[in-house]
C-alpha cells in the first residue's frame, strides 16, 4: 500500500491504455460477469477464489504505461471493472462500507436517470439508442450485470486470437459469463476492431482519428485541464477536474492511479451519412446556395469537413480552411479566438472557417467563450476508440445491414465533469453565449448530437439544423440533419492501477 | 432540462445545531444570491426548517427535525453540481454547514466527489431511470436563459 505522497503517478503503476495511445492494429473487447454477489454477505469464498484465479491468469499480460522500448509487445491487455464488478470483490481489498465513496455517476452507471440527462439515449420518442435496446436488445440484462471488460490488443490477427482464446479459457474455468454485445452471427458478436479503408488511422465516415489529445504531461505546478492529474485518480494538485475518490479509505486506495472509462459502442450509419453528403437538403433554395459556392473541393468533402471541423485527412479547418493540406493533417495547435489590441476577444469570425457546431469545436471548444454556468475551463477527454465492422465505400447510399461503428473508450478522471459534460454539450450546444448559439433554439453537434433527443424535455428547444457561416454577411442553414448514430451500449469502468490489479490477482 | 433537487437532511437536536439551522435559513438568500445569479441556471431555491412532530396532538411542537432545500436548476445534475461547488462562497459553505449538523453522520465534504455523493444521498427527487419524473410538475420546460432571452 502506497503511503508516500507523490505529485504525479508512476507510469509503471498505471495501465498503459491510459497514458499511451496504442497503435496495435488488432484488438478485441470482451465483456464479462464475474462469479459472486454484490448483495450482503457478498461473494462466497469459492467465488472470491475464482475471481482471483481469473485475474491472476490475466495479470502477466496486463500492459502498464511504462516505456516498452523499441519492441512493441506483440499482444497485451488492459482490464476495466464496473461498480458492480468492484462490489463483488474481496472485502479484504475493498470494504463494503467504503464502496459509497465512489462518485455517484460511476456507481449508478450510464443507464441511470442522472447520466441519461446528458447522454440523452432515452430522450425523445422511440429513441433507438434507448438503454433498453443496448447490447443487441439485451438491455439491462447486460448493463446491470456487466462486471469487467478486457481490452486485448495485438500486432497480428493470429496473436490476437491466441490471447482471446487464453482469456476466454481463464474466464470459463473460473465461472465468468461472457456477454455477447453485438449480433452473434457476425464475428461471434464480439467487439473486434476493424481497419477502415486499409488505414488504421481511419474511422467510419472516412475521417482520420486520434489526432487531438490532451498532453497528459505530469503537472508542472500550473493548473491545467490537460495534465495527467485530471485523468489519473489521486493527484488533485493542479488538476482542474479533480478525479475521485481520494482519501485514506479502501475505495480511494483501490482507485488510486486508476482512471475511468466511458465505454460506448456507437453504430454509424455510413449509408445515411453518404446520402446526406450527396443530398444535404430537399430545400431547393438551400441546395442552390450550396451549389453556388466557389469551392476548392467537392461539395461532399466540404460538408464532411464543416460537420467535423477537420477535413477527412485530418487537417483542421482553422488552419486549412479551403482544402486539406498534408502539412496540417496532424496539427492540434490552434484556437478559435483572437484578442485585439484593445483586449476585445473575437470568437465569432473563426466560424467562417469552423462552424460553431462542428464536432471537434463542440467536443473541445478550446478558447471559445463559455457561459458562466460552465465554469472557467474546458474539460478534456482522452480518446482510445477504434472502429468495428466492415468498411463501406463513400459512394454507397443504401445500407447493407452490416453493423459498423466506433468502439469508444473515453477516458477521464471524472465521468460527470468530463465525459457527461461534453456529451451534454454535443446534444445541446448551449455552452457559449447567444452571439454563438441561439438561446431559444440551440443547435446540436452536427455529427454527434442525438437528433431524436432534440427538443425533448431533456433538451428544450434544441434544433437539428446546421448553420454554416460562409462570409461576413451570409450563412447557409441546412434545415435538418438526420441521425447518423445509434448507441449500441455503454458501460462505466474503472481501469485500476497495476498495484490494485496485483492485489486482485493475489500476486 | 430541469434538475429538481429536494434535499432533506435530518438534523441534531442539541441547542447549538438547532440554532445553526435557524441561522442557515435566515442567511440563506443572502449567502447564495451572488453565486446563483451568476450561474444563471437556477429557477428558484428555498431552504426551510421542518418542525419536529408535536408530542401530543394539538400541542405546539418545539424545535426542528430537519432542513429541506428545494431547488430546480437547468442542465444535468451531476456535471453541474460542479458549477455550484466551484462557484465558491455561499453555496459550498451552506451545504458544508448543513452536513455538519446532520443527524446521520456525513463524511467530510472536502472534494467535489464528496459533494456530489452527499447531495445525491439526500435528494428525494432523483432523476428517474426512464421517462420523466412522476413527482415533478413544470409549467414550462424552458431554461432560465431561454426565459430571459430577448
Ligand atoms: C461515432 C462517433 C464519433 C465520431 C465519428 C467521431 C469523430 C471524430 C473525429 C473525426 C475527430 C477529429 C480527429 C481528432 O481530433 O483526433 C474527433 C475528435 C474528437 N472527438 Fe469525436 N467522434 C465520435 C464520438 C465522440 C464522442 C462520443 C466524444 C465525447 C464523448 C468525442 C469527443 C471528441 C473530442 C474531445 C475530439 C477532439 C477535439 C479537439 O481536441 O479538437 N467524439 N472525433
């Protein structure tokens, strides 16, 4: 048990996924129920021993954030536990009475009323993303019983299968139940990473992902939302979002050097997206406005960029407003505001390049001015998601019935203050003043906003139109954006420290 | 989006706690006004003393059983409890003060997690898992900002 006070986590005690973006092209994410009970008197000695044997079998494969030198591990894994899973563990590791020290958002989980206020899956009429439909229609039966997610990564398909087989065998031998999250007919219904367009950096819809991330540097005495103190639990110094729990109780000791994962499987309707780009509106006047634009790219590429804030090659609109440029394709150093000599801050003009409701501008508004309720800083999130399902060509406009989308891993130290706050913004662009968003009819994130949830009680007045300013006096308003996404399932996990995993494994 | 918060905290019966509860109510508006005005998401907030039951029917009761905070604010509860925590001044102090005189021991409220956990543990109107609240009426679902918009 750690007793000395350090200002920054030790990399060797933090699971690798948290501080490193792996580039392994193959991965699979397995969902399990542990043997045991969350109800008093808790798990039986046999169940506790089964849990321990399972974690012991996996422990030597768990990758920490320590530098792996020149040779990447061929295959490796990371482990996350839901609150339900943690509640089944040995009271010698975490006492029952300390469980309530975990943040309420983590304890109650993503299907809870509190979380749904931001995620919006159950908002609006007949929302396909409703938690009851998650996990291929299994809903609460999985959400309420999911204890553990094992994230397996590999350099080759063959090595991935070897490690999957090993984990499944350890699970079976030790009384774990595997949940099958997708349609069982395809790849056994498991969450396998896929490679889109033969390029591991691409995701469905054709965008390049994994560019803009918080620095995750150790704190250097200056408060920042980007340092690893905002993500790794136990180092409140200089963190703006303070991860919890912290203290001397067994929950805080268990959580220290861990990080939360908003695990969210999102189906992407690529055919609907392609259709939209080709035919963005049925309003002839708006279509004419679009066609009259003097563009350096096709209208489709231009629209795709305006919705995201980056061209599909990755170039940010703020740096490459007219066409994608190789030099800017991995650039993350830009802002949305300019302050003039008299101190006046202008964050409106930048919308001529990047619309206010472009996904990347909503998910990280950088220096854009915020309304008072949002506080004084923009929360950040670490993204470690990968695509699943087969590539669909950008010319296809009829759905092929295959499931494809994003296996989203959104890492944070405070699920409410980072993951859910950003989600709320995506569903309802109300975080900046009225010069930027309409107060009465706020828009949504063009890509991520749940259009079914618009103008529900959860997000009153919200509209599904998309405003694209084109010059100082003109803007084009696409009247209605369709839904491109459906939530397939969500889980809140803690990725515990290596030390905690070691205790769970009895090593 | 509205987040109704109906926070009931049973309080200790000793004279000091009872007096502190009276003071909390007397100074409530003054203490929270600036923070709540600035946040522009709170529709109303009221703090009331809940009297002890009378020992015999018809006789006046003495003292207070608890404190009841009723408020309704825009946006999701958990991310925006952070707004009140960080707003500084009156709100944080008021909640910490209430926790100190709570009859049931409350772990110290030193961090945002402690604050969120405490509020949720005493909220009698948590968000329902599906659909709308069955015990919360709103004449309108607009936000404070929407109501105040030109
Ligand atoms: C299928 C769903 C999604 C798609 C297609 C998508 C797509 C993208 C793309 C193409 C980028 C730009 C590449 C980059 O900066 O790395 C991006 C950035 C980003 N996304 Fe998403 N995303 C999705 C879901 C989400 C969700 C659920 C969240 C939040 C919980 C999110 C938060 C972010 C953030 C914070 C950035 C970085 C913005 C910046 O720092 O400039 N994304 N996303």
